[in-house]
């Protein structure tokens, strides 16, 4: 099979000249402090949110479990996303804020590393898994829960500099 070798626009870093997927070589890049913040929302009924906040969910502490799940997911991102580098993360925080206006929860992860590559995928993975954990723990009482708005909020460090959504 012959692959295209030219394309318009910027080149994708995880695709080589033949069009094959590859892991980017970051060995020549300097180790710098890099931080990423990602966010998502879990939207549910007010009654389900109250159940979570009361601590009476059948499966236990929904927010505490989701927080731990998100932190664990950030640390294992390279095992879940095929071309991500394994990183020695120096910080992972996961904040889950109940929001009665949604109603639901706003999930935000902050991930930090000193290394040759960024931590955007780790932050996004942390938020994704925390949101999925909330869903899993409340699906018995409400199947119509929605996970929305997963996005990178901010990244700092590296050659591309500072980005803020």
C-alpha cells in the first residue's frame, strides 16, 4: 500500500514521512517545568447531585473515589494512549466542584512535570476518568447523566509556551 507523503498545513508530530504512526523522539528536548489544566462537567439532575453531596450513594463516596481514579489515570496515561511518553509526574491534583446551576459537578485536573514533553494528555485523561467514575457510581439512580465540555484549559512550559483557552 502506498501512502501519501505530502500534505497541506502543519505536519502531525506522531506521523512519519510515510504516514505511519510513531512515538516522537524527545531525547534532545530540554527538561523544563510543564503544567497542564483540563476540565470537564458531569451533568445530572438536582436530586442525583443532592444524593452525591449527602454521602448516601449506594456505591460510597462518589467524589472521593472519582478524585483517586483521576489521579491514578493521570499516572497511567502512557498505558492508555498508545503514543504518549511515560512521565514521572511531580504533581496531580483533581478538584471536583458541585455546581447547582448545571446541576452537576465540574471536574478540573492540574498536572505538572519537569521533563522534555508536556502533560496535556495526562490532565485530559485524569478528567475523563474522574467523570466516568462519577457516572459509574450514579448510573443506577440516573442513566441520563451526561459528560460534557472536556477540554484543555491551560498549558505552560515547553517550546510552544503558554496557552490559555
